[in-house]
C-alpha cells in the first residue's frame, strides 16, 4: 500500500468518527461512545503499523548507506 493510500485511510478513519464524537459528547449517545472507542482502537493499530513501516524503511536506508560506506572505504 502506498503512503498516499495509508494517509487517506488514516484521514477517512478520523473523519468517519466525527459524527459519533458529536453524538457522544453533545447528545450523550452511549452507543456512539462505543463506536468512538472502537474507532480509536482502529486508529491506534493503523498508527502503529505505519510507525513500524517507517522505522523499517529508515533502517533499510541506514543499512544501505553503511554498506556503501564500507565498500568505498575498502577501495
């Protein structure tokens, strides 16, 4: 999945919760509160997956740079 798709998924999840936030906080709708909690858990999982992927990409780039530096120092 591309970074743009992940961002869209993240944004859609947050925007999709807007109505339930309003219903829970302003109209005291308890079922909306349950949906907010579930949505926030989904958001947490998605955020963690994105964080892990970003770290993996950074680590691979650092490894590649270290290998390139090691090769050039051997010459």
